[in-house]
């Protein structure tokens, strides 16, 4: 990720806050997208967040906090590269955790997000 990293964000009064639960790379039939590919799964999840925000009048640029869960530590650099590419105006504050297992064995990435829409 580019430096310096963002560590905090203050929400202005009158801002609408949107919370995303942990999203994984599933299609409309609940099938895993990009099996074995943390980059592809991260792209799929961020696309889903962006699409939801666009329907609400915002975009991925409105994300102010990410929590990322990874099944494998070695996927962290690939996920970080996707974040750097997708958040070009500056990365939102984020926490990344390595966990033993997500809900499905073929899920490598899960992302929670918070967005602030004015």
C-alpha cells in the first residue's frame, strides 16, 4: 500500500453511514468466484461494494474503513495491490487479520466496509 497509510477518518455532520457485513466472493447462485485466487476474490468483493454504493448515490471512493480477513498470510501482498489500485485517492483506514478458516473452505478473502455518503 502507498504510504502514509490513513489511520483515522472523521465523519462530517449530516453524513449518511453505510455498513457492509463481511462479504465474500460469491455469485448470485452462492457459488464461489475465483476459487484459489485471492486477487480475483478481492476484486469481486470490492466490485460488489462499489455497485451497492453506486445504487445509494456513492462509490468506492466513499469507503472510510475496511476490515479484511484472509485465510492465508501469503495472500496479503496481492490483496494490498488490489486495494492500492482500487483506492486511488488514498486508502481508507484498514485492519487485516489472518484467520484459520472462513465460512467456506474455498473462500480466501472476506471484507467488511464502512462508507460515508454526503
